């Protein structure tokens, strides 16, 4: 299976359980690896045969910025479900991180894998 990825997509939204996290948007870092067959796209050189990563990224960013989830786990599940709605994607790996959420760490988060 081939992979198409979006690396370090930065959104700003409400995520977290603490009062300050519920009132002030924070950075949310999203990584998505989509598993598909790229043979047709490689042969045709036509965007209609490709996963349009711009379309995926815009949809995910818009959702992450308004979702207001409590946990990165819930946001990752939402994103995985949304990505698997695209016909030509069979499996997805989603990482959701909160940069700077824990002192002395660059980032904390979760990575999940889901399939159709």
C-alpha cells in the first residue's frame, strides 16, 4: 500500500480539560498518513486520480479549529473518521499533538491507526 502524508499541519483551537485550555486557543499539531494505491495517479498524472492533500488538509484544519474537544484522543478519532470518508483511502495513521503542553517536553500527543 502506498502512502500520502501531511506533516506538521498546524491548527489553533480549543483542546484540553483545564479551564485555561477551554478559554484560550492553543496550537494543535496534526500528522496524517493516508494509505492508498497510487498506480492510477502515477500513470495518468491527473489530480482526479490522486488524494488531494490540500482538500484533506483544509477540511481537517477547519474541523480542528472549531471542534473544542477535551482530549487529543477524541480529536484523533474524529480526524481518522473524516479521512476514511474519502473513497480511495483504505487506512489512516493520525497523530495529534499539543506542543508545549508538558513542561520540559517539546510536545505530547497520541497516534492512532484506523482502517475501513
